[in-house]
C-alpha cells in the first residue's frame, strides 16, 4: 500500500490557463516524499545533523495524463521501488481525490544520499534502508503496528559522521 498525502490546488499552483503548472507536480511529489519519510520516523534534518549527509534529487521521470484545476483535491502517493547503497528510486502518483482517484500524473524520482558539504555520494544509513525495506503499514507519529520505531544508532559511510 502506498503512502498518500492530500493536497488542495491553490491559485499559486495554477498557470494563466487555469490549470496546475507542470513543475508544481514535482513540488507536490516532494512534499509527499518528505511526509512519507517523516511518517516512517525518518526526519531528514535530524539525519543531516547526525550524519553530515542528506538526500538530493538526481533524476526525475514524469508523465502527465490529465490536468488539475483550482480547488481540486489531490492525493499524492509515494512508495519505494528500489533501494541501492547510495540512492533510492521512489514511485509517485498524483490522483484526483475530487474525481474518484483518476490518475493525473505519475513518475519516478531517484534520490541520492550525499555528503552535505562535498555532495559526493555516500552509503545510505542502515537505519534508513532497513526502515524502507520493511513491510510498510500506514503509520503516523513515528509508530509501527508493533509500537514506536527504534531510532537506534546509524551505520554510515566514511563520508558521513557516525
């Protein structure tokens, strides 16, 4: 089951033609990815502070199917497609909540784990890959069906602080 994040379309999201400007779908996807990671107990600022590394988008592939307009309610999904040693591929879809889940946009986003200072690739912490590889249940507030997630020590590459 994919993580779902609700978004409403505002004036600032639309172009002169009254539809959502194409680049804003990438913003919607970014928000959903961030909230998805947060729902799994992965706080990006905390990880950067602890490890000296961070996620960056290195590749996107997006296909637009149908437009959305002012006041539309959307659901943006996120799910892991591939876990590598230094990058993740995330599948994302933007669905119309207003029109019973019609597919508006879909894509894949590759995010790389890099040293925040040098931007050189680094090994994703085991805590992160372990959380993402585990069967995902839609949980909030840093809890899994078994109770609170363990935020134990992180194993990182030499490019990052332990």
